């Protein structure tokens, strides 16, 4: 009878973090609805595949919640190595789309290994800092191995070239170093170095179309039909939604093909056009609630690996959302970062759902430890 909860519901089901789970389902379901609208009221070509992928990855995330956290601890560094090999393989035989050679064609889907690296960088650094002896975090030995772990995949992704994902990897890695207790003065020094390196990278390390993407957001009207087109049309869509929007399925910028990529990177512009400021704020609030839940999981964790992993995943989801919204609103360069669980795309959804599955596993272990302590 110990495995049966009230109302004869199995105890493992009762112990699921239902608040977070329902929040994830709500965001994923809303994403499916928006892709239905983006296609002009049709399940194809995006809504049906998005909903099917979400259902499959949700089932995988729930299965991952039952895996002991120690398995993730032991697999963290090997998984990082496998993902690094996949990125290298992508450089050799990867599929080219959108000007970047970032995908491996597996037949049934196109896998973007660099997306998985966003999660693997969190796990690898959490494992590294857990293995580091107490008191060594503020020494040089805690910095250079982490820098290699971060910069090696970031450099490979930048070669593809995929600036947005490379910056996400660096941001996630730097956040993990900060959470682990690396001295703040090193981040100040890193910021100064970045201030010098970024202009050099823009001028000498990017292709011409990438340079335009980075610089044009400052003044998209300078090239309204070229590099500034996406940002200009996105602003029009957001502004035309007003307070309550035009209504579901009544957006014009995406439906009339004024705004390209309205089903992927710029899907939030469609949300704002059809549901207005109220709908956009509600979606942002849902993501904030999800991140706050993840931070709560981190604060209740019992080991350094669990704390760093949960906090790092929360930061990664936050970066996904923040960079996408800044890009859509014209406050950051167009870098191809999708909106989690809403934008159409299998690799990004897989990464986020795997991350959520790990959070579920850490939360389950926290609950189990709390019950054991009470006994």
C-alpha cells in the first residue's frame, strides 16, 4: 500500500511536481496553438509536428525524472565529450541551412548538436566544480579547465558559423563559473577582454551578413528591406497588437508573409500581435514562474552538483527567453535563438525538455530526502 496515494493514485504520480509540469504543458500547448495560427489555421506543416515532438519529449522528461541523479552526475563529462564529437562531425558532414552548417541529418530529424551543448556545458561544469577540492574554487586551477570546457565548443560553433548559439554556450558557462564561486574580479577582467575582442570579432571573424545582423539592430531603418527587414516587421507586428491583440488567427504580419520566420525565431511577434501586451506579458510570466521553480529546486538540493545543475538550467532557460525577446523587440542582434517550447524546432525543444527532465529528477530526489529526514 506504500506505493498508492490518496484516491488509489500511484505514489510516483502523486510526487510529480504538478505545478511545474502543468506550466510546461501550458507553454508547449500554447506554442502548438500559435504554430496552428502561423500556418493560417492549419495543423501542417508546423503545429502537428510541434505537438507530436512535445508529447514525445514530455514522456521522455517524465521518464528522466525517475532516473537517479547520480547517473546524470556520472554521465556529465562523457556526455560532454560525445556532444563535442558530434559538433566536430557537423563541421565535416553537417547540413547547411540559413547560412550555417549546424545540423546533422539523421533521416527522421535534423539534429543540432550545438543546441545539446547548451545543456551539456551546465552538466560538465557542475561535475567539474563538484569534483574540485574545497578551497580550490578561487584559485587558477578552477578557472583554466573550465575555460577550456567552455571555449572549445564555443569556438567550434562559431566556425559553423552560429554566433547566437556560441554566445549562449559562453553565457551559460560563465554563469556556472559565477555560481560555483569563481572570484568576481575575474568576470570584470573577462568583461574588459570581451570589450576589446568583440569589435575585432565583428570586423575580422564574421561574414558580411553576420556583421549586418549585429550592427543593423541599432538602426534597422538604415536597410529596411535587407538586414533590417526582420526587426522592422517584428516591431510592426508587436505594436499593432495593442493592449489585447487582434485575436487568435487574426494576425496579418505573419499570415501575409510580411514577417519571415514567424513560426520560429519571431513567433513572439505573432503572440504579441494576436494577444497584445496582455498575452505577451502572460507568456513571459509563465517563463519567469518556470525559472523561479527551477531556482527553488536548486535551493533545496542536497549536493553541489544538484545545486549547480538546477541553477544552471534555470539560467539557460532564462537566456533562451531573454535573448529571443530582446531580438524580437529590436534590442539585440538577430542571432537565431528560439523561444523555448513555442518556436518550431526539434533540437531546441529536445534540449529544453531534457533539461526539465533533469530538474524533475533533482526535485524528486529532494522530496525523497526530505521524507527520509522526517522519518
